[in-house]
C-alpha cells in the first residue's frame, strides 16, 4: 500500500510538471511587447520582490526574443538564479550546462558553477524524507557529488572568487554526506558478510573523507572485517590508526 501511494504521488507530480511545461510558450506570449532593457527592468523588480515565476516568464521572453542582445548573458544569469529560487532544478541545470558550454571564458563563470552546485544541493534535500525525519544516508549521492565537483572547481580554479569561501564551507558538509553514503554501503556489505567489500569501503572513507565523523566508524568496520578475514597485519594497522585518532574508542583497549 505504501509503495502504491508513493507511485501515485510521483505520478501526480510528473503530471503536474507536464501541465506546467505545456504552458511555457503561452506565458512568454503574455509578456508585454517591450524593449529588452524595459523587460529586464521588469524582471529585476520581480526578482527583488521574490516573484520568481513571474521573473522566469519575463526573462524567458527576453531570452527568446533577443537571444543575441547586449544583455543576453546577464538575462541568462538572472534566469539561472530564478530557476534556483523557484526550485526548478531541471531547467536550472540545463541552463547552467548550456551557459558553461557556450561561454567557457565568461567573467562570471564562477557564479554559474556556484549556482549549479546550489541547485544540486537543493535537489539532494528530499522534502518528504525531511518531514518524516527519516535518515536516508543510503540514497543516491549523485547530486551531492556533482555539487562537490563544482564547488571544488571554484576553490581550485577561481580561488579569488567571492564564492570561494562559501564553497569551502559547503564542501565540508557535502563530504560528510558522501562519507555517510559510503558508510551505509559498508554496513550493507558487512551485514551480508561480504567482509572484503565492507573493508574496502571503510578504507575508502578513511583515505578520502578524513577528517569527518564517519572515519571512526569506518575504522571499526575495517577492524571487524580484517578480524573475520584473519588479516592480522591489516587489523593491527587499523587499530593503530584508531588508537592515534580516537584513543577513547572501546576497540583500542581490546
């Protein structure tokens, strides 16, 4: 019954989105016939007032009517922001991808990477799971990985960017999210007595997600798996790492 309900909800959402997308052309046609500059001013007013759907209509009209105008790039950047604020991840990511492909040397390219990362992070936040208080660390982390890669590019390639500082902070949070996923996979393998696979996942966490809260648990899994596999050297090495970094862990005294 629960699965059926979820399927019905997904279908309803899909139908709703389909209905909205079919009216896009009509929405553009409803935008007044003004100059690009006048419409841009209207769009800016809508953005400033939080009227993101209205801003999307106007900006989309400008982008359609004046694709090669002097303000076309700024229109697309504003449209990207409006898609993000309205929660339209698919359109936002598609626009960001297109902009990056066609304008790889644009002076605001760091902003596009930043916005694409924010959109992917927002996609990761599942409203239904958050409302239900369900921890789903095992859900697909693709959006988080994509966001992490964009933020990393800002930090590495545009260190003077005004978004670099926030990018570093967000990377820390995403790193924890990715580590939680790897830990969930390691526990899955451990439960099914696939000890070599579980140990490898634990080692991956230690190597690529330190420091994070999940490292201690990863080391515990590694020690248990190496014990089951009779790999005493690897077990001893893992215990040494655990002792140095987490001296109060109960496994250290054993």
